[in-house]
DNA sequence: CGAAACCATTCGTGACCTGAATGATTTCTC
DNA sequence: GAGAAATCATTCAGGTCACGAATGGTTTCG
C-alpha cells in the first residue's frame, strides 16, 4: 500500500501541524487557539449572547459557559446584562481583551509567515486563492474553525 | 478586527473540515481515521514492534497498546512473537486487515475527489505540488498525521 | 394569565490521554 | 558469565474535556 499523496491528506497534515505550531507560539501569552477564536468572535459581534456565538461556532451552550468563563476569569471579557432580555448576557471585550486579541493577531501573522516561508510570494498568492475557493465552495464560514465542534 | 485570511488558517480550517468529513465516510466501516493510519503504518512496516511504530507516529507506548488492541479485537492485526526478541511483538496485518485497508484507501480516494471537486485538474495539480513542498519543507513525514501526538 | 420556548448554568457520565509502576526479557559492563 | 541497566509491553490511577439532561429564571405565545 503506497502512502497517500492526495490533497485531502496533505491539507489535514499541514493543518494539524500548523495548528500545533500556532498553539506553541501562543503559549507565552498563556492562551490557546480556541480562545483566540472566541475573542475574535466576540470582537466581531459585540453584545451578542453566548448562544448566538455558540451557534455560529458550532459550540454547544453548556460548553460555551466554561469557554467564556476562561476568558472572563482572565479579565478579557465582560458578561453584561442585556436590558432587552435579562435571560441572556451581552458579551463585550474589555480593554485587556482587545489588547490580547491584538497580540494574538500579531502572532498569527508571524505564524502565517513561517508556514509560507518555503514559498515565493507568487506561490503564496496562488495557494491562498486556491484554498479560499475550496473553503467557500465547501461552505466553511470565514474565520470559523470546524475543530470547535467535536460532534454534531 | 478583520477575519484572518491567511494561508495557515485556511489550511487548518480545510484540514479539520476534511478530517471530519473523512471520519464520516469511514463510519459505515466502523473504523476511524487514526486506525486507518495505523493499518497503513503496519502494512508499510510488517513485523515491526509497537514501539517502533509508535516512535514513527509520535504515539506514546501506553497508548499504542489500546490502539493495537482495537485492531486486534476486530481481527485486522496479529501480535506475533518475535523470536529474535521475545519482549517485543511483531505486528502483522491479517487478510481481513488488508481487505479493510484496501476499503479505506478506496474511500480515501473518493474523499480526495470530493475535497478537490471545486477545482479543475490543473488547479489540483498545482495545489498538490505546493502542499507537498510545504509538507517536506516543514519536515512532515509522508503519510504520518501530526494529530496522533497530543503532546511531545 | 398559563403554557411553551429560551438563556445560562450545573452536574454526572463517558471518552480519552498520560506518566508512573510492573514483569519479562535482553544487552551492557566488568 | 553474573549482576546492573535498559528495553518492550502492559496496567492502572489521575486528569482533562466534551456532551446531554435537568434546573431556575425570564420572555413570548395563545
């Protein structure tokens, strides 16, 4: 049996490699990739409820609780009461949260640079374009990582 | 904060998506992607010991035990005694194991076809070539998925 | 106004991984 | 060669983590 050289395997292999590498880069900030994703999500949807965000990310409500707990304990996120609906929270980034997100974005750019280092600029453009097309063709939501949901 | 459009994120996103999709396709066979990887590994290194394979795959010995247990329970793998070193086993695929691997490889090809469907043949070739270069440049071992090792 | 739906949360369960300890066997060292 | 050290497979206790069901407070529907 020959070893698979298919695109799908390479994508999964490189994707997992990159994710691990990214997690390493984040370690000094004491934050994990998934928390960065959640910070971005909150930043892009200020004031949304936990379940609204959870739905977009494919995360079950009970999991969102501890998820947001992590960020709140570190002072990155505030759970404000929503006066329109006192059942739901309105999630907001704090100043610290925004700063942390900015930090993480910088690391993200460095990381991207490292991953693409073996390619020329032209090749990176071609690759980015092909991957974008695959991503949209398969209905993946920009900026939302499928790894959040373990089952569905 | 704008949503990331970097290559690294797209790789991780598409890789995770593909992995989930592949797992779904495998479900009817009642086997998981990691087991397929192990079957391939054994097939490519007939007679190797558990720890030899574990080392190549980045899997810790204690985990290899239950890992191989799964495959042995299903009758896909045999633990033969190695006469040269009676501490170690010599792992071998059974006929059933070979058949299952063949099945899985077929599904793998179908899966690859699905993932690449949005691209023309030329584009697939370009993509495959770029991904291969990234993979080798980052010292990823062909056919070995980094997801096996959770820590190192 | 009462019933049904909805948000966040807690908690028990199960899956899974890890690292340390164990027993059998081999290799190293003097 | 004999004892010490390393090696292979295994077991087991502990920790993490995700999920679904159940709960309490709140809103909406009929």
